[in-house]
């Protein structure tokens, strides 16, 4: 069994879920571990099943039991400590493997693009009236574009070096200017 730790906001969850899809293809008994999300009160909690039409594939248990299982029985693979991808794809002699990381690169799942797009299909029955109206407007406009306004932790100066100040006004003004050039 392979478990993949789920944590973070919706964007991080999407990257982790894309990695899960790749692992599920290679190792059918892969599950997503939501144990830490039970105690995660940043953003809006686990959102994948509330936003997308996804099957329930999650694994969840209390914090103490999870820590005992993780440290005593699972081989842990930390994304940030791996120098190459083969650590993720290889079969291990020990059958219990636990993956931690955010997998924010398509190198982990580039060959799964169609499956990932299919998985990230919005569930219209979960949408409110305003969202449904906006969706209809977007569907009828071939030049429709969107801007994701990133807030939260990326507003802190300590992240600006790695994120390129994506939350600053010039970033959004440049994006709007680029859209105006193209449309």
C-alpha cells in the first residue's frame, strides 16, 4: 500500500491529487491520507470532493494511530529530499510506502495530462447560482479569460524570492495588459 499525504490549500491539493493519479496508475493500492487535514484549519480544509466530481479514495485515521503507523510501519519518501524521480516509481521490498510533499511540477505526472484534466472536472451540482451564471457566461464567450488572485501566505515577504512577488499589483497589471494584447 502506498499513502500520499494530503495538505495545503486547493492548489496544493490539486498537485498532490495529480501525483496520486500517477501513483495509482503504477501502484493500484495507492490511497490519499487525509489524517493531517482533520487538524488543518488554514484555507478551507480538504476541498477536492467539494469542488470536483472525484471518487472518494481517501484514507483517514486519528492523529496518534496515524503517527504510530507512519513511523513504525511505513517507509517514508520526502519529495524535497529526492534528487531524481526513480525514488517515486520504483517498487520497494517493503510494501508500505508513505509519500510527503507538494509535487508542484508536471515532471511527476506530465504523461497523465488527459486523466488529470478529466479528474479536475467541476461538479456543477455543487455550484451556487452565481457560479452557474458566471460559468454560462464564460462558456458563451470564446475570449473569456480568468485571473487567479493569489493571497494568503504568498503575501509575506519571505516568499517573494521564490514566488517572484506574484501577489503584487504589477503582476496583475501585466497579466491584464497581456490579455488585452492577445484579445
